[in-house]
């Protein structure tokens, strides 16, 4: 009888262990994606921003557990494609420095404080808004809030194409994480997943124009 009781409890215990493991993985992925997004805001070298984008896409792909696995893998592949497009695009290193809009402080200290404040506010808001949604783990809610909030901050702090594109991709990633749990349409998710490639192509084109501009000056 004792053995039967233990055997009967094992499936439930295994299920709890699986849930705890999934929650831990999603929380780690959310923190990794948020840290990568923050690094892309603070970084100046082009290669660092591209590497941060790779980590951001990988973390977001892990958080997209509500959609079919094939689409999550496709999102990771899109991240590799985006990094490849941006990596082969010729652009002078000087153009990668964030072109801060007029009236906005551009110092590293200001950016660091802004990232910390927005991370706290966006993470808390994501947990509050999405935390009680069925099918969304706390890690997914945190990741969606971090990516959406930091992405908007990134777009607002820079006018340089690479940084603006990275911010838009973060916003789309955060939106996709939250939207995946309420909309089962595969076609719509495929469209959202493919959008970063279009953003990368536009960023590459604008970077080429920026690189060619000094050469046209007399």
C-alpha cells in the first residue's frame, strides 16, 4: 500500500518539478533578454550591439513557449538572419555612436540611470498586467515588460539607425511574448516573427546612406 501511494504521488511530483524547471528557465531567459536589451542601449561599438541582439533574440525565443515550437525556432533563426544582415552592412564605426535627439542628455550616467529605472518600472508593470494571465509564467510577464519598456527607451534615446532598429525589435519581441498567449493564429505570429528581418533591411539601407553621405560632400 505504501509503495502504491508513493507510485501514485510520483506523477504529481514530476509535474510540479517540470513546472518549477520551466519557470526557472523562463525567468533566466527573461533576465538574459532584458540584460541584452540594456547592453544594446548602453553600448557604442557596432559589434557589441549586434551581439546583444543575438542574445535578445535567443532569450525571446525561449519565452515564446505559447506558440508552436517550429515558430519559436524560426524566431531564433530570424535573429541569426538579422545579425548577419547587420554584420555585413558596411558602416563607419563613428556612425554607431548614438545620435541623441536634441534636448536629451547623452551621457553614459544618464543612460545607465534611465535603463535601471525603466527596467524596474517596466518589469513591475509586466508582472502586474500579465502576471495573472492564464498561460503566462512570471518569467514571460517579466520578459515582455522588460523588452517593451527598454525597447521604447532605446528608440527615444537615439536617432542612429542601428540603435533605433534594435529598440523596435525589442518592442516587437515584448509584444509577441504577451500576445502569443491570447492569439493562437499561426499566420499572424509568423508575420510578427518575420518583421525584424524587414527592420534589419531598412536599418542596413539607412546605414549605407549614412556611410555614403560623407563621401558626397565636397
